[in-house]
C-alpha cells in the first residue's frame, strides 16, 4: 500500500543510529560516564564565537520579514556572491554566483547533485570506505550503486576502479578527508584518479562526473586537501557547514559547479530542477546569512587534533592497527580478529560503542568517532586494553 522502498528505509535504522540509541539506554542504566560512546559524528566543539555573534546581529538588526522570508530558490544572491568570491580567493577557479546553489547541508547537496546528473539505470561508483548514505541517495536518483575496494592504507585500489568503469558509469563520489577513515587523498592520488577517469571517458565515449563530498575539508591536521575543480573539469562540489562551523542541526551547505565544465550552466539548471523536484528550495535563510558572515572562519580543530593524537598513541601501543587519520574526526581500526562486526559486538561488553565497518564497505574494520571529550578518550583506554587482552589470550 505504501512505498515499499521508503517503508524499508524508514523501518530499518542505520547501524550508527542503532548503536547511538543503545548507548542512550545503556547510559541511563549504568551511568553516563561508564559508557564510552564513539558512535556518532556530531561535532563536540562549539561553533566559532563569531557564529553566535552574527546570529545575534542578524536577529537584532535585519527586519524579520526579510531575515526569515523566502530567498531565491537557489539561495540569496549576496550569499552566493560571497561564497563564490571566497572559493575564488582560496582556489582560483573563476566561479560565479550562478554556479552556486544553497542547500540543507551535504546530504541535500548530494541528493540534488545526483538527481541532476543521473538518468535511470546509470551507475554511481563510491570509493570504500564510504559514507553509507551514498547508496541510499544514489538509488533514490535511480542509479545502480557500485563500490570500489580500498588498499590496506584505505586509499584507492586503482586496478579495482579501472575494472569497474564501464559505459554506464556516470559519476564517482570522492570524500576526502574521509568518513570513516580520516584519510586525505594526496595530490598524487587525485591526479592518478583524474587521469584514469579522463582516459576511460575517452575510451568509452562517455562523461564521468566527480561528485566531491566535502563536509570535512576544513577539518585537517596539516595535510593539503586538493581542490578537485583544479584537477578535473567535470567536478561538482558538495559542501556543508555542518562540521566546519559545528552547525549540523542547522542544515546549511551548498553545491558548486566547476566553471570549466562543458555545459556547466545546463547542469546548474538541472540542479535547480532537482532542488525543485525534491522540495529543496530556499535553504534556511537565517543560516544562509550566517554562512555569508562566517565564510572565512576557520574550524577550531586543535581539540580534534589532540583527541586524534591521544587516541592514536594509546591504541597503537596496545597493538591496534589503523591508517593514521590526517583529517575529519574518525579512526578506522582493523579488527584484531579480521571481522569488524565481531569486533564491534565484543567491544560492547566493555561498554565501548564503535561502529562495524560493513556499512562503510569494509567488513574487516570498525569506526571510532573521536569528536568526544578528551576525558572520554582517556577514560576509555582501560576498556580498549581489556578488549585487546581478550584477543591476545
Ligand atoms: N557526507 C559525509 C561523508 C558525512 O560524514 C556526512 C555527515 O556526517 C554527510 C555527508 C552529511 O552531512 P550534512 O550534515 O551536512 O548533511
């Protein structure tokens, strides 16, 4: 009677949410500080002070009917101009406001971009490990979804990638810094990826678009994150302020289309059409203006870096294996048994909530979100020790 696919999606929680809900219940049973919840990617640091200040200034000084009214469907013109200017200052790509579309965060940016690009039956590739919602978003756009394996260091297995590109491949989603591995793809990796995509497009007579999912661009610990538009013409950037300004609940981000793309204006119109069809017009107006005012704010990453260092040091001393993350706030740890599901289940006995890698396309690993207090990390070390001792016994 109802839409079967959506009923299926709505009635099964994601593994991450499942674990988070379990954690809430468990905390009520045994106490908040006895449960080490590393399940969610909810920023643990406050937004920069300037964010609060601009909210207060806007609410105090701008007429409410204008501040809370509809903007253009694609976003306020001044906001888009400011974002275009900021992108050009940082990456010299020559973008203008008419290639920027304001959205409700990266999830909406991805949904709209996929909707704009995909014709039914075309294929979307994701590079494992990948954000699980990519499959949902791609299939909603009518795409077939296929996963490219990673190498042991969680970078791209280019042989596997090449073998999976056929005429039906329309887009590939690239996420760096990566959720769940924290890996940042280097300039060399990006160049090789783009070379392969160009060569394959030429050989097959097709166009393959890169959808660059960038909610963690600002959360890095020293590594440069190459800006894909400067490497590959057919690039669409899906950006979000959720993590950079610690505003995930406010739902604000944008889509930026590479001005060097052939028919970029046409794709922009398809983006406007997809936004309209999905009901994603006029992203939250107050937060469009907040984004404008804070366009050059840097994310406050010092705390995440400290957490990363404390956790990586402690876990590697205990014998856990992982690729050291250069960005985002996740650590993707190899299960000592080689089975991520078993690892995550066994961790629960020690009140450690870590997410099995299966949903991210890597069955051997589990994800630890370290966007938590440093104290939680320190308190959890005896539990990680006891867990490893079990494997060694
Ligand atoms: N993409 C990745 C890789 C993410 O980790 C997330 C959220 O955690 C999103 C997209 C969705 O972000 P937003 O909250 O901006 O919709």
